[in-house]
């Protein structure tokens, strides 16, 4: 293991010396783009040949969603860096549903996306897919300049997710549609900071409800990389049953 600090470009450069590949996932935050740039520029200077970057399906430089905007800008910086690159663009993370666990415990799944559907993907599958791109010889070379759209299972709406929760938990969980200001309040009460809660609301409304920025796209890229069917929302519920119930 070697130490590197996104806030210290020299430490990133030192950490990357002697390595051929980099998996890049900067932490979410208001400075996410700047941190990505630090790592990409350090990779160029250190002689890294290939970067596998986790992006997002709804990356858009004009997005009101902070991480979608920052990912798009960082993706463009990587593409222009001269490095070989592979971009992983996942849909919504199933684990983000756990942020609504207090409401689910009370039989409600609050949302502001109506019957709009989007693709959901398990972060464990993303890790496995990234590892395969980085390490499997049969993929080397084929992934250069490629974007894999990792959408997991077919698109699901929040009412459909409520039905899955009900079936897996053995009790009724009802979708509760909220106006976006109320949904923002729920997220803030769950402990999320302003910028993150506001970004999620935009994601629910613009991407999920209205289908903007490829929100309803579905591909089989993840199945191809994994060699199996991806995990779904039901798998998340089974793995985190204790969090989603009062039992």
C-alpha cells in the first residue's frame, strides 16, 4: 500500500510512480472535478498508461446535479490527456435506497419521481466489472477509449421498488409521492448536506421522472463484463434486511 492525498498533487504522483494502470474514483464533494484533474495530471506525469474511471450514466457538463456535471468535465479532461482510458458509466446505485431506511421501516418509500423509471446497479457489481477491465487479458486493448454503460437490471420506478421491498420484507411498503421541496426536507432530515440533497432531488425529478440524460437507458454491458446476471434491488434488500426493518 502507498499513501496519496487528493489535496497533495505531489503525493499522488509519488504514489503512482511505477504503476501501469489507475482506477479513478474521486470522493463526491463540491471539489470532485478538481480532485479528478489532480489524479489525471499526476497519472500523465508518472507514466501511467491506462486509467479506468468510474463516471455516471447521467454525466452532463450542464447538469444541475453536481456529481453528474463534475464527472462529465473530468471525463473530457481524461479524454484529452493522452492517456489510454476506459469509462464506466453506471446507473443509480441500489445502496442509495438505504438512505430512505427510516421511512421504509415505517412502511413508506418516499420519492418525487412518480412512475418514472431508471436503471439500478449494485456497487459490488461495479467493483467486479472494474476489476475485470483492469486485470483480464482477454479485455486488454479492447477497452481503450470505450464507455461501458452499466445499467444492471431493467429500469424500475419507485412504485415498483416499493413492491419489491414489500415482497422481500413480508409487509407492505407503500410509495409516497412528495413534492420536490418535501423530498428535499426528508433527505436533509436524514443527515445529508444541502448540496447533496438538492442534487438527489434534481436526479429524481430530471433523470428519473423525466428521463433526461439517458435516465431510462438499459444495456447488457454489465452482464457481458460479469459473465452473469447482475444483482438487483431484491439482493440489496436481502443483504440489508436489518437496516430496512425494526426487527
